[in-house]
C-alpha cells in the first residue's frame, strides 16, 4: 500500500468517525446545547430542536434564558447562573422550556463550564433531559401523599369527634362538642346547632356567628330542605345566596360570611337537629368534604338519640307517667334539698298536702280511664297555680304534694287556698252531676323561729295529718300547722 493510499484510508476513517459523532450528537436521547459564558446559544442538537419545535437557525444566537418559562427565567437569573459561575457546574436543575407551540416542557438540566484552552473559547455545555414522565410521577406521588394525609386527617377528625361526643352527658354538651369539631375540623369560622324534637325546635346553640339574624332570613327554607331530603344543603358563594334570596345574602355580608352548609342530624327515626357551618371565603364543597361532614352529623345524631333516651329514662324514674308531675322519689329528693337550703339560709319552707274529695265515686262509677282524665286535669291546674319555684308532685292515688320554697305560714295559706279554688272549679272531663274538691293540709317550718332541724318524713307527716283534719271537719278546706 502506498503512502497516499494509507492517507486516503485514514482520512476516510476520520470522516466516518466525524459522521458517527455527529449522528450521536444530533439523535442523542437528550437535548444538547453549548452557550457562551453569558448564555448565548452556539450549538444545539436535533433532539432539542424537535422538543422545542424550533430549528437550529432560530435557536443559535438566542439566549438560553429566553427559552425558559417565566418562573424558570427568574430562577436562572437569581440562582442557576450564580451557581454555574461559582462552582463551574450545575446538576439536575428543574426548569421548564417554552416550546414553539406555547406549551411548557419540564426538563432537568446538567451544565458544565469548559474553560478556554488550545485556542478554543470558554463555553458552557448543557444537557437537557425531558422530565415530563418524572414530573407526572412526582405529581402522582404528591397527590397520593396529600390524599393519604387528608384521609388520615379525616380519620383523626372522626375519632376526635367520637371521643368528644361520647363524653357528652346532655344535649348542650353534645351541641358544643359538635360546634367545636365543625370549627376546627371543617374549618368553619362559625357554627350553630338547631335541636329538634319531632317538628318542634327545642333550642339553638351557636359559636362564632350571630345566628338569629340568619335564621330570620331565607336560610329557614334551606333548613327545611335539608330536613326533608336528609341531604347536606350548601351555598358556596354570596352570589348564590343572593340568587336564593337577597335577605340571605345581606345577612351573610353583615357578618362577613361567604358560604354555608346545612347538615341534618338524621337518625333512624328522622331528623333530630341541624348543623349549620359558616365560612368567610367561597367554598367548593367536594364529595370528600361533604362525606366527612355527613359522617360527623350521623354520629352526632346517634349520640343525640342516646342522650335523649338517657334523659327520658331519668325523667321517667323521677316523674309520674300519667300526670307528668314529679313522683314520690323526686319529691323526697327535692324536699331533702329544700330543707338543707332553708336551714342554711334561714328561710321558711312549707309543704302543701292535697287529697281529692269525691274522686272515689268517679273511679268506681265512671271507670278508671275517666278517673285518669280527672287526675291529669287536676295536675295541670295545680301546676298552673303553683309558683315557678314550687315543686308539684303526685304522692300516690289522688294525693298531691306541693313543696313551697321561701313560703311562711301566711304565704303558704294563700297558695293552698289558690289550689283549693282551682280544684273546685268544674272539670271538663266530668258529667255535671259529679264534682271534685280538695282537702288540704299545710305544714310550715321556719328555721328562723326555732333552732331544731326537721326531717323530710316529719314535715310530710305533719302536712298529711293537717289534710286529714280538713277531711274530718267538712272537706274542701285548708288546715295549717307549724313544724
């Protein structure tokens, strides 16, 4: 082989090698570019051209920073260029390139600063990697993490609510616990609980909001809607409130409210109450948020049923089932307490013992059902005639006892006469030929007049004996004694 043949062979190999490197450069699985130290692009490969939708002629001579989305440009100017200048390289910098079609391409950038040598100018060589799939994976991971955190927060909220509701001993405590969880867990600026018994409102408890002006507006219609459907009703923004009723929007604006939700406390036997949550910003009530609110409302309804059942059982244990008056157990407990209070405060205490005259013939001749009607009507009259501080109790059969706090002999005599006149009036449930009257005995104890204490049984016994004196001396009269 001649020298010229050898040179030709070497030259051909060099050209093939150059072509191979050029092909590797342009079809590399990453974008590649070089820039001057001040960021002007001098070379780009075909991959970057394809990704950006811009040809080399358009890219070369422009600044690399101008390819970036707005946020990336700010980062480039404040951080990227500084790091590259100080350390000579930058690794896995997350940026976004603005493509020719207007979309943003998420990328990771590695760059290295190559100093000038052997007549070559200083330049920056940059590799650009498509981060679309990585960004999507990260987004999915972040979404999953947020969902897990939200799920954990919901579980904690429901657990916390369950504990708080379980500690409630009455409706007031339950309503306060429900309002507290609505404000902390549902991020409401104010909340209110409207308690219902059947179709009757039994009370409203609120915190963080003046509920009366709101309940006087069209929100009442929304409450009715929640009760009828058993579903949560929402108002997401003031414009929606205005569309429902101008007075609702005005009432919300006055308290700087923008949204609300109305959740029925619905149990197996119907709606027992309403939870109203108020927000100072527009709300997008998504399905998960509504599900949590509904779960809290359902649990509160279950606890409310339990509390009311306990109250009913406690009431039954201390009250007469026929008349609704206190029974003998409640009478004894209350009289014990009143004796202690009277002795402590030095105030008088009186017991009025009432026995119905003419009741036995009614029971025997007209039957127990009509006799029960008479007892119920008499009980209502005694309750109406008594003072608010007096306890009216059914002692047994046709006997009633009234405990009169802070009543001396004179005051108790006036009250007893009022009871007698109330009983004596014709009863609606009786035929005209039947009449009922009352023989009454009054026993008064005044710790300010004598030093010795008195016992419950003693005071009741004295009033009972005085009542029998009234019976023996003509009935339908009042007899008073002092303990």
